[in-house]
C-alpha cells in the first residue's frame, strides 16, 4: 500500500464523494459518511508521516507514469519536507471542517460535503503534483468547489464575494498558465526534451537567462501573491472570509492561502533563482507592508471575521518575509508559520462560527461580557487569541521567531519593522477579545450555551498541536531541515552561477 | 535530571491540575493543589540556595528546543547565585501570597481560577529567572505578561479591569518589541542565545568597537543591542515612558498587586539588566540612558505618590519610584546594590500591599484614605506590620530598606553621578513623607467615616500570618544580608556573577560612606517628621499647601497627564490612520480598481460574442497567433 499511498491520498476523497453522491441523500447519515471519509483520509497521512525519511531532501513515495506522452505530460507525484506538513494540515483541517459544519450547514447538505471532498482531492493534489499539467488541473479543480462553497452556502453578499474570489484567482491562474507554457518550451529548447516534469524543469534552472527568469518569476509571483494574499492584492480575502460558511473560512485560511506560499517555495525560488534573488528586497518590502497594513486595518474592523481575515494578511506577511530571506531559519520559520497559521486561524474561525450559530451576529459591538456565560469558550478563545499574538509556549511564537532571525540576517531593517507586528497583533486581538468577552454582560447573552461535546472534540486536536509546536517544534521542523537546506543551496548555487 | 527542575514542575503541575479540573471538580479546594505546588518550589529553592552557597551550580540543557540551520537554542536551566537569590524572592513571596489569598479570595466565585492563574504566574516567573539563554528569558518574560493580563483582568466584567489588563499587555509589548530587536542583535552577533556565548569577555571585547547600520544610520552595536534589551525592561519594570500601565494594574485583586506588581514580575527588568551586566557594563551610552531613566522614574513616581488618595495607587507609584532606584543602580554599575534592593523591596513592598489588602477587607473594598483613619485599634496586626513596612521603605536603620537604598545612593555617589545622586536623595525624603502620610491617614487620628469604621475588623489568620512573616523579613533581611556596607554576605555571594570582567568598581572612603549614611538617615527622618507635622500635628497644613501650589498639585495629581498625552499623540492618530487605510485605501482605491476590472470582461464579453463564430478557421488562426506571440516572448528574452 505504501508505494501507492500518495495516489490513495489524492483520490480517496474523490471516490468517497462519488459514493456519497450515489448512495446518500443528505441528513445525518451523509454528514457522518463525509466525516468518516475525511477521518480515514487523515489516518492515512499518519503512516506517511511516520515512514517519511527525514534524512534526505529527495522526493519520496514517488509515483510516475506516462499520461499524454506526445505532450510530455505525466502522472507524477511525490512528497518532500516542504509539502508533507501541508498534507497533514490539509487532511486534519478538512476532517475538522466537516465536523464543524454539522449544524451550521442546513441546506443542500449532501452537495456541501461533496464540494468539500472534491476540494480535498484538489488540495492534496496541488501539494503532491510534480508535473505542471497535473498541478494545473488540481489547482483549477480546487477553485470551483471553493467558489461554490462561498457562493451557495455563504452569507448575504455571497455572490459578490464569490465572484471577486473567482476573478482574482482566475487572473492569477492565467498568468501561471502562461508561465508554465513558456517554461515547457524553454526547457524543450534547452534540452531537446519537451516535458511538464517539474523536477526536470527545475534541474535546468541555471540555463534560463536572467531576463527570461524575470518574466517567469513575475508571472508566477503575481499568481501566487494573489493567493497568499500579499498587499495590495488582498481585498478578496476579507469579503470571501466574511461571506464563507465556517468550513469554507477554515479551509480558505488554513490551506488555500498556503498554496501561494507553497508556490513560492516550489516554483519561484528553485526555477527562477536569479530573479528570486534580485527580487528579495522587493518581496520583503511588500511583506513588511502587509504585516503593518494588515494589522492596522484589522484594528478598526467591527466584524470579528473581517478582523481575523485582515490579521491573516498580516500573519502571511511573516511567511513571505521568511521565505524571501532565503536562508535556513527564514524558510523553516516560514513553513512552520504556514502550518501554525493554519492551525490557529482555523481554530479562530471555528470558534467564531460556533458562537455565530448561537447569536447570529458577528458585530463586535453586539457582544460584551460573554465570558461570564460561556467560560469554557472564553478560555479556549483566549488560548488561540494568545496563540495568534505569538505568545511563547505556542506554535506561532517559534515560527515568528525563526522568520525574524532569518529576515534579520538577510535585511535587518525590514525585520525591525516586521517585529513591530508583535505590538499591533496584541492591540487588535486583545481589543477584540475585550469587547467580545470582557466588560459588562450584555443581557441578551445571559443564557448563551457553552461549548458542546462536538465542538470540544473538534477543537481539542488543534489545542494539542498548537502547544506541541510551541514546546517541542522539532517534531515538525525535523521534517523540513534537509529539504530546506537543499532549497537554499539550490537557489544560491544557481543564482551565483548566473552571475 | 536536576533537582532544580522540581522548582519548575511544582507550579506547572498545579496549574495543569487546577486548569483542567478546577472548574468542575476541585472548585474551592484549588488552594491545596496550588499551595502544594508552590510549597514544593519553595522548599527546593531553599535547598538550592544552600547548595549554591556551597559552590553548586547548574548550566544544563534539558532538551534541544529550537533548531534551524546554524542556530540551536536549548530549553535549558541555569542556577547560579543570582538565580538562587531570585528563586528565594519569587517562591517566598509567592508562597505567602498563596496563603494570604485563601483568606482574601475566600468568597470569590472565581476561587479556583485565581489559584490557577497564581500557579501559571509562578511557573512563568521561575522560567524567567532560571533559563540559561535569552529565548528562555523571553518566554518567561512573555508568560508573566500573560499571567499579569489574566490576573489584572480577573474581575473581567468591570470595564476598568478589562481596560487595565489590555493596557498592561500592550505597554509591555511595546517594550518587548525593543527586547526582540536586542535579542536578534544578540543572535546575529554571538551566533547563539546562550548566556554562556553572549557573556564571554573575549567575545564582547571583540565586537565592542563594531557598529551596526539601521535605516542608514550607524550605531554602536553593543549600545544598540543593550538599548533594545533595556526597552523590554522599561516595559516590564514600568520605567518612564512605559510606566503608565502599573498604577492601572491595581484593578487586579490585591494579592496579585503584592506578588506581581510589587515583588516579582516588575523586577524582571532589573534582573535582566543585572544578568546581562557583561554587556551593559561595556555599553556606555546605554548605561547613561539607564541611569537617567531610572532617576527620572524614581522622581516621577514619588511626585505622583505624594498626591494620591487611593491607598493602592500610593503604593503603586511608590513601586514605580523604587523600581527607578533599582534601574538607576544597574545603570551606575552597582548591580549588587540593585539586586539587593530588589530583594529587600520584595519583602517590604509585598508586605505593604498585603496590608493594604487587609485594610481593604476591613473597609469593604474602599481604598480612599480620606475615609479611613484611626484603624490602629481595630486592626492591630495590620497596623504594626504596615508600620514596619513604612519604616523599612523609608530607609530607617536597621530595617531592610535602609541597607539597600543607602547602598544605591552611595554607589551612585561613588561612581560620580552627582545629579542622579542628588535627585535620588531628595526622592528618598519624599518616599518617607508619602509613605508615612498614608500610614497616618489610615491608622492614626480619628475615624473620618464612622459607619465604615464601626464595621472594620482585623483579618483572619490566613491573612495576618503572611503579614507577620513578611514583616520579620522586612526587619531582618537588610542587616543579615547587607551588613557591612559593600562587604556583606550578599556582596560575597553575588559579587562573582555581578562583577563584569575588566570593570573597576569605585570604592568610597570610610568617612565619606559614613557621611552619606547619616545624610540619608537625616533625610528619611525629615520626611517622616514633616509627614507627622502635616497629618497629625497640624492637619490644616495639607490643604494650605495644595492651595499654595495649585498648578503643581494638579499636574502631579493627574499623573503628569501622561495618559491624556498618549491618547492624543499615539492612540488617536493610529486609529485615524487605520480607518483611512481601510475605508480610503482598501475600499476606495484597491476595490474600486478591481471592480473596474470586473467591468472590462463584461464589455469584452459583448465583443467576444462576435468572435465565437463557430468557424474552425477562426479558432486555428487565433491559436497560431497566440503561439507566435508566446514564441516571440521567450526567444527575444
């Protein structure tokens, strides 16, 4: 089984979706079927994690087969230290998102879970594909279910939000496709072999001229920057988050945003190393702007979800800053921060969703003092609030620390500005926390029910992980040491060889 | 496994047990768990203290914590004389406060929650003093901030408490921002964060002359590094300009004020500077900044303390002022004196706060000293112990405060900082005055509110017990540890870790030292005498003085208007700018552009209808053009 584990991981959700489509008609049984399917998918990642060889940077569990040989298209998947944590995050958050939707989604239940399962196949596929054509298919396949999740099960302005999300992402996809086609021809020209093989194309990076690299870099960069999202391409995110149902927000923040930064790591840095190096300061500036800008705008939001959405812009700024420091500490911090942000922001959206189901409002001003009526919720919400602020003992602290160390080595001035994010994060998160949970109890919420068993169950794994990363990050960073080391060397040897 | 690990485990386990099971199962028995935890720490700390006296020390890695590339930061503990002293301070006061809280928090519905928070605080503070590297220090640093947040906001349903806890956290974070920069400079300079890497004499000498460029400006590396670290101390130890959170922190329950906001957490900055003496002693610009920040804070706190009517606020400003002394001491290079004052201050200020809690208990949570008076007979134990605390802080020998404060003054003088010495001496007189002012107003004279007075009563034994214990320490700790001047036990004990290599400590002539000592006693006595004159002998004097110096009084009484200033200069502009960025930029510029783009496809859609002709030739033609365009792009570049 282990030799086909990646294909199983990719297609199991799709098969499950098909089964649900054929044999289920909505209601409780459908939910449970979907939940069981996603749990099996998650359990399948555990042998992957345990039998992963941490001592090599090479692709593992590789499966390779010709698909359309005439065009050099293959079915080619593999996993390395950069993608493995993303797989773990994806399957975990999807299972949790399903459990978090049981009472939230009331209409067209079966279709909702179908969309989630198809989405999961797309997401896992994106992180595992090693062929550009395959990658692009998964990338686009992912877009549609997400569009539907926002557009069908979203809030009042869901159509506007969904279309905005779709247009933004589509613009990015088109640019990416052009870059891929150009790479296909360029690689053919350099080697005589026309292929979409990502590894083969990456291996020839030294032979691409700097001018060509710059164009490719910019096309990829724009495509992925929209996804991250980086300033100033971020405005789809607050709308999408606010309108999306809880599960949509969790997946969006937890996994989809990471595809942008994953793209930087997998394509921009190794395929266009010379261009990447010359664009380092540019990306760093954008990252720093995102950190400060996102934090400032988050501070003045009146809708809890919007606040967390803008905080994501700020936190993802740390990720891009770390990645473009192009050193071990920075990139490892960036990847760890991708993981942490997925866990913490995912949890925050779940908690906001849980309270929204009870109160039907997300306006901060309509809350007040509810810590008195929902003490358990208050405690758990505080833990993730503090996690988001980057309190030591929890994951984000380690991630931010590594990013700042890496960035400080590469460009200390930007790192200093970025570090001011630790102040702003405390301001907007604690101000929100105070207005929602502290002060006098708004008597509308006296009878508010505290978290129920199902909610406790889905939040517990996230609680465990957030502390685990904070106390013993090596469990997670040990996966990436070799791959990151290799990546940094790759960029610099190629980048230097060009000059 | 090292025995000292138990010091950390005690409160941690207590925290976990109470945190997980407190609400549903343990409830009002939470103190058993918490006191068992802190008690274990206390006992092991005392054992550790004696072992360290015998030459024992630990610098050990428990496990590799953060590793990335060339950096490897351990989760490690360090036990040396400085740590041993801090352990004694933290666990002693913490244990007393735990016991006291059994009585004080008796009827509170959040009883278990309170003890849970006390445990996490104690654990965090112990991490702070026991870590063997800067990152551990920072972890403790941030976690005490969290505990402080939780405990100030313990009665979260009060708006004032909710505001105060957020303010404390944010003000601390501003300092931590600087600390973070300092930490990053340490890691890139010394290629590690372990104290043993960063405090090496040779390594420091090697980088002493280096400069570092920030935003195009050149700075001395070591000054920049220490200045960054010191920003953290300004936040945590409530130094100007980040001092405004500490008085507001009095919204928390009084035992918390005693433990966190007087004895332990707020002294973390002093500990940090003393710990980094190897770096600070080489950073001359920073040292200057430290001296003057400390001096000014001491003065600032005292001036405000003179005018307040809320008993806990008086004590809070007194803490701000005393912290200024300690910081100033570290600035002049008198690290031992600074830590010594930290040590004695922990006991007498902890005592004073616990006494104020006892008074509060008697006065049904009213803290206005104008409503008190004549409580001497009603609460004799509180009366006597408060008096001890006042004498100790005023600096009357042989009580504890005298020894440490006198030493700070003497060392400041000896190191040639005449102006700071002068200001600090004046502040010593002010301290004696306002502390005795509070004492006279609360305990002496006649009751000013008969109804409240009639209901006043002495506190239960769980509360008075710790008072007596701390009072004994306030009497003895100074003379036992600090006599004779510059040559006492504490000097021999701490000297080896707190004397930077290559430093040339200044010593005073015996006669000069004696002169200074007499002077400081006279100043303190004068302060007490004037206080007696004002509040016992001629009670009309205070009113007249206030009238005569109306503007000055208003200025001091309103805390120099710092809060208003910050609101106007910092908070308001930032919020305004943020609103503009959101509404002005995000919505009007970016989204406007995006929506405009959205309109373009609609227009193109209209045109495109004509292109979809269904004719094969058109499609092929378009494809060929597309491919040609692509080829042109990548062949030309």
